[in-house]
């Protein structure tokens, strides 16, 4: 007979070292080992979303960790159960589960260091990782491990409100902590350009001081680079600054709302420099990631909402993270005003203006766009062939239809030559997996998406 509580405590201690603090708290809080039966470990979880996330995302980690402490383990199963009585025994990270609707952010979270412009609130611990940003997060971790050596420069792009600034500042904070001798600086392009203009107006001495100021850093982070297109002098100075950093193995990081190839007026020499490192996008979060973001936000504020409400918001608000958190803030304000639980219908009414109409798409149109992009005939996408270039284009079509327009697997298969839905699932997963290791595929998809937006 095993001591289930003690075994799970040990496992959680190991798991906590393998995942971010935010993800650990979101998905492992209020879990427990219910029982062991002939080598099968049954883990209790509070709802189906936690169950599905643990099965899909952390199953290998969980089974390996349990096996390290319990040799007789054969398998792990997940069961939805009420575990209120175990919450005092199975605490996550020493945090209590008490509600506090008046909890405020500590003052230190609002403080921005005047020397490096970094906000200590932006850390990897509070950065929710999901399929929409996994590649960017992984690359950022590699940069922290070997700044100046891995992915230099690092160029992150994506729409507004998707967490680019959080990721960039998390890199800065992590490097500042790990390498206390390194000088880190975060700046927006607007401030960089303003400093440059002021230095020109003040004469040569000031211009030299500008160069010395920015080239003394070991890590330079420049946000919102998309505005550089018409700034010829700024482009020239950035080019020389970049070369200095690269030659001295110093790390430089950029963010933009679009791929550098689509920044109007950007010089080819800068495009070439950006492409020499790593260019990666952050897309809009999918449902599971939106749900995780909401849960972490609620936990930070010490507020509990019914699962049904949180799930509705995650499903309804399909835009960026800022829109998601804005809707949640509206709900919290109403909750505090009424000082009572609110219903799903009240929530629907509160956020109805934040819900974007769903995108309509003609499947034939997407097929044509992808076929044209890969220089294929539209009819070739529907053919039964194993030619590598056609198979890849067809997989991209299936991925886009599922990922961007949420069309069902059977319908996609039916429209693309009567393919079985399992073929569509395989194609979707294949592209999703390849995106993690193939930067050229990432860029292909970004350019394809520009064509149908």
C-alpha cells in the first residue's frame, strides 16, 4: 500500500522544477493521487480541461516522475473528482486557496528600473506557454543560456497584445539575474530614434556619446522596430550598432508587429542582418492557452470564478491576450460592484461587444492561395499523389483551415478530394510539429496568412 499524499508531494516537487511557475500553478493546483490499483496510478483533477491538458501536454513528464519514485507503476490515468478535502494537504508552491477580491498588485510590480527600462513583473515565471508561442519561448530560453551565441539577432513578430514585450523583457530580466556582470538595456524604437536625432542636433560630441551609450551594453532589446521604415538615419545607425554587437558576440533582440520582409521601406541590408539570426512569430492563442491565461490572471488577483464562466470567456474572446484580459477585468469590476456571483448570461451581456464575428472562408479560396504560393496548379492539391511538394502544400492547406478557421476535420477531408479525417488530423499535427524546428515553414505560413487576411 503506497502513501498517495506523500508520493504526490515528492512528484510535485520534481515537476515544479521542470515547468514555469505560472503553468505549474495553473495545471497542478488541486490535483492529487486518488489511488493505486495493480500498478495504475489514478490522478484526481478538478475538471475536464485540466485532465485534457495534463494528458496532452504533461503526461510524459508525469509518468516519468511517478516512475522515479514508484517502481511498480504501469500506467497513469486521470479522473475528474472533488478534492476539496485534500486542498490543505496538497498545496502548490505554499500558496493558499483563499479568495481575496481586493488583492492588489505589489508596488514592486509597477516599478520600472530607470537604468535598463526593465519591469520586474515581466518574467518567464508568469509567461504562459502554449502552441501559439512555444517556438518563441524555446528560442528565448536558448538565448538566456548562451547570450550572443544562440539566435543573434533574435527577431520576434506578431500582432498587438500577444505578449511580445513580456517575452523580450523576460529575456532581459533573466540575463540580468544570471549574468550580473552583463549590461542590459530595453528601449522602444521611438526612444532610440529620438536619442539619435537629439545627438545630431547637439553636435559631434553628443553623437559620439550616443554611439558609446548604446554600444556599451551586452544585451540590447529594441521594441516596435516596425516604425523604422522611413527613418533613413536611424536605419544607418542601427545597422552599424548591429554590426558592433554581432562582431563582439553581444546579443541584440527586436520585436515588430510584422515580419521584416513586410516592413515598408526597410533596407535590404537590415533585412539580411535580421535573417542571419532567428525570426519567429507569436500568433493568437488557441482555446487551451486562453483558458490558461485567464486562470493565471485570476490566481494573481486572488479571485475565483465558476469554471463555466471562465470557459465561456476563453471560447468567446478569440483575439489577443490584451483583449482577453480586458474582458476579464470588465467581469471582475461587475463582480465587485454587485458583490455577488454573476451568471453566464450576465457575462455574455458584459462582453458581447468584445466578441469578434467569426471569419468566413471559402475552402477553394485557401486552396488557390496556397497553390499559387508554392507555384502549383490548384487542381494538384486535390490529386492523389505522393509528390513531396504537393503533399506539403496540401498539409499546409489542411493546417490553415483547421488552425485559422476551425473547420472540422471531416469537412476538410471531404472538400480536399474525399480524404479521411484521420489524414487531416495527421497533416495538422505534422505541420504543427514542423513549425517548431523549421523557420522557413514559419515564414511561409506568415506570408500565406497575409494573403488571405
